[in-house]
């Protein structure tokens, strides 16, 4: 019984992390390739302000969930480092989803 509950919990954490990872990656790309060029080319910082806070929250959730899910996914320190570094590289979270979370 406990094993079934544990497996279900790991599955839910993994799905939650995948969703946060996807949203963090998309928000980062929007911020980096749409909002920032608009800010510097057109002088309109409203998109950066609009996307900045949600991206920051998603980034913090990504980092916290990566640390929390480490034990459940049996990641060593190197793998956790790769997962965390990928969060600051464009398209990095999509690589993590394909390589570590599927």
C-alpha cells in the first residue's frame, strides 16, 4: 500500500515539475526574445514588467522543485547541477524535460 502511494506521489511531483519547467522555459524565451528587444529597440518596458514577475516566480519554483524532486528521481549532484544550470540557458528546460523527465 505504501509503495503505491509513494509511486503516485513521485508521479505527481514529476508532472508538476514538468509543467513548471515548460512554463519557466516559455516565459524565459518570451522575456529574452520578445520583451527585451521591444524594450531596447522601441523603448517600451511594459512587456518586461508584464513578463518579469511571472518568470521570476516560475524560476524560483523550478529551482525549489528541482531540489525537492532530486531524491525521488535519484539524481546525483552533477545531474542536479545540470538541471539548475539549464534553467538559465535558453531552451535548457526543454532539454531537461526530454533527457531527465520523460
